[in-house]
C-alpha cells in the first residue's frame, strides 16, 4: 500500500526513439518473466530498466535531480509502493519502481533494457528499474487527463497534474492522496494468477480500449467511470467485449463474461473497504473468515462470498460503514446480496459449468445497466467520507 505522503514520478516517453517504446519495455519484462519460469530464476531477476533520455537541446542540468533520485530511496516499510507513471498523452501506464540509478547502465544490465538505447547511443540522466508495468489507459487522451488529476505535483503547490502546460521539468515528483496501490502481490495473484500485470494486460490485447471508451461515454459517464478502480474498469470492459463478440452465438460458453464482471465487483468492493478500514476502530474491523477472526485492515483482499458475509454478517462493521457512507445504504444492504448471488452463479462458471447466453445476458444487463440502473454503476457511486 502506498501512503498519501509517498512520492512518485511521472514522465513522458518519446515515440521518436523507438517505433513503440512502451511495447519494447514490456517485451523485455515479459521475456525475463518467461526466463524466470523456465529456468527457475528468482523473482528479483525479473525487471526492466527505463531510461530518462537526456535531451540534446537541454543546456542546463536536469531539474530537481536529487529529489528524483530520493524518490527511489524512500523506505519501503513506511512509503509502501513506489510508482513511475509513464505517458505519451494518449495512453498511461504505471511501473513498479524498484530503484533510481544514475550514470551509464552497466554492461551486465543491458539485457534488461530495450536494445534501442545502445543501438542509438542514447545518453540517459537516470535509469528507473521497474519490476512490473500495468496499463491504466490506452488510446484515450481524456482518460489520461482524468487519471493524472489523481496525482499532485509537489513543485506546483500540490495541484493536480495536467498534461496542458504542466508537463515540464520531467520527471514530475508527485504524491497520490488516495493512496492507491497497483502491485499488491495478493491482489495480483487473485486477479491475474501467477502472471505479471504486463503479461496479463498483453493477453487482454489493446482492442479493449475501444470498449472502455464506449462504456465511459455511453453507459457510466466520465465521472463514475473514473471513480472505478483501473482493474475494475479493465474487467468490466473485458467481460463486455467478450459478450459483444459472441452474443449471436447461442452455443458459446459465456463463463468468461460472468467471471470478468464478478472480478470487477470484487475489486471495487475491496477498494471501498480499504478506504474505510483506516477510519474504523479495531472492533469494527474484525470479521470471521473461514472460522478465523481477522482484522480486515491487515487481511488480504476478500473474495465475493467473503465480502458478502463480512458486510452483512458483522454488525459492528456494518455500523461503522453506516457512519462512513452516510445516507447511502446500498453498499451495506444491497451489495452483499448481489455479491453472494453472483458468487453462486460465477463459481461453477469459473471452473467447469457452461454459462449459457440467457444467463450471461441477464447478468450483463444487471451489471452495467441495460434497462435498469446497473449494480456496477451504483457501486461506482459509493463514497467513503
């Protein structure tokens, strides 16, 4: 978990250095992940170096160089995750920042960086060591604008980051007041299995961007779409895309549609609890899970059934949420029923049972709001005070 005071970095990649600079870095990262799996290498061997290329037109030393290096030196135990946000203004990615290094990249490390740095003899002010990279927004400038607003520029009076006039003296040093984390190992295992996020995103493909944009513009609206967790948005779009591609085929197994919507509900429900837990006293945070009483602030993310049981079955937790959510009773009263029902129909679908078109159509309408207010739309409205 990152904290409100943790400092992160934002920079822009220049498409003139490579046909697709981002794809080159993702390719290297996935290559090392595959090597690690094949040869039994330690996870520490899976990373890619991203170079902050020195502009030939810049006459002065790099601005706030020492502060940028200090971002990588923050104590992991207190700062939590460190992020490097990467954009070309049309797309936005976030890297898991492990280290910030200066000088030339050692020869032994060249295999962990795209070849174009060496082939074009590019000089770099700094190198950023990234353990994973997640896709946040693809081919959607408006989406990038909205997502960057969640970051505050420490050298601009802590104002939200803007791509219009605000991308100077890169990389920007920023904070993230909402404390969002992207690389929690338990969450990744729950949502992406044993894959890196870079591998998981590659399997989804870039075509999902058009579905995300359509859902934002024609179903959720920009405000509610941005209120959803990035992973929730990806799962919603993934389920919707599979449904659209196969809805004319009555013999298709629609299990992936329900699984994707269920994961979206799971991600967003856990995000709401994460925001609420620091504001609750310990007795209100306790829940019985599989016969053990645990503190939800310290526990891993919950599955659908666990979310339903914790919210509806723990009176102290429910009372605490009532105080934090105010007049909004939907999350405390309706959400557990929805999560429980979806878990019942999803779990066989995630394993062996075939989900027919009629079942998928009913749940898809209920989730995104076809002929009704969608449950995911209602979930996006939930705010922790």
